């Protein structure tokens, strides 16, 4: 039985995935590297530095470590600029109701995100108190698809991996959940998120009117 639900943040609970995309596209444009929404799928769920590696690979571009740090910082500054208007209205449909329903059913709630901006985002959305445990990009050495972030969260929740359900919008995140030995529901397009146990278009589809138990 499922005892814990571990949520990814960007693109699952909050509508920030598009801002990440816009910021990376801006980086790619400046570097004269072609960058499409399909390229962006590979970046979802992946750390900032690893995402930059993908962009550079796409453009067959090599760069010194200092320069990489500068571009990563620039990307984050643009991203934070897009985030400046973030508020509770950016919570994705069904997020609040689904988490409330899980809590009522006694399911523990975790956060498992690659983002180092998670603290700011949770604060803006006023949802810090939703989580029994939160693991973000500053607390792990390996990025998704490595299972570290989810295993760490399960450990903090005192729930065995096989009793955890992960909610993810990214291919890398779904692989991370499977690598952790967890169940995984993909949020998005079932033709893209083929490795998930099940795919829904949004958390609202998981609400109890349509589903009997977690
Ligand atoms: C993930 C996003 O949640 O966090 C990625 O899906 C992002 O797009 C990653 O690169 C790292 O985020 P940040 O906020 O630390 O740059
Ligand atoms: Mg995500």
C-alpha cells in the first residue's frame, strides 16, 4: 500500500516549467544554439549545471568552467526574473485538493525536486507546511535520473521506497522514481512519459471523485 506521496515541484505543483524553458531558450539563443520544446524535455527535472551541459552538447560547444558558471548564473537570473510575479495562483489545478485528500487518508507528503530555488518558491506559494519532508537540489550530489533525491526523501519520511508514490512531469524524474523502486504517476503527455506506471494530464484527474483510494 502507498504510505507516502513524493511530489516533484516544477511542472507538478507549480507552473514554473515554462519559465525554466524560456530561460534556457534565452541562453541557447545568445549562444546561437538551436533549442526546441523537444530539446527542453531532456532538461526537465535535471540540475541547472547538467541542463547547461545538454544545451552546450546540442550546439557542440565547449566552454571553460568559469564561463559555464556565468551562463548558469545568467540563466538563473532570467528565471528569477520570470518568477518575480509568482503567487498562489500559479499552483497547478488539483494540487491543493489532491494533497489535502492524501493527508486526510493518512499518506505522508514529501517533496523531491532538483531545484535550488525550491525554498523561495514554497514560500511564495505559502505551501511549506504541506510537506512532512522536503529534499531539494542543494541536498543531493546526483541529479535525476539518479534516485538519490527520492531515496533521501523516503528515508526522511520513514517510508520504504516500495510504499512511495512519485508524481513527476519529467522523463528524468520518472526514471529516478523507477530507479528508486517507487511507483510513479507521470503528469503530462502519455506519448512522452512512457516509463511511468500511469500518466494523467494533471493532478485534478487524481481527485477522489474519479478514484477510490491513493
Ligand atoms: C527542476 C526543473 O525542477 O529543477 C529543471 O525541472 C531545473 O528544469 C532544475 O533545471 C534545477 O532548478 P534550479 O531552480 O536549481 O535551477
Ligand atoms: Mg518537474
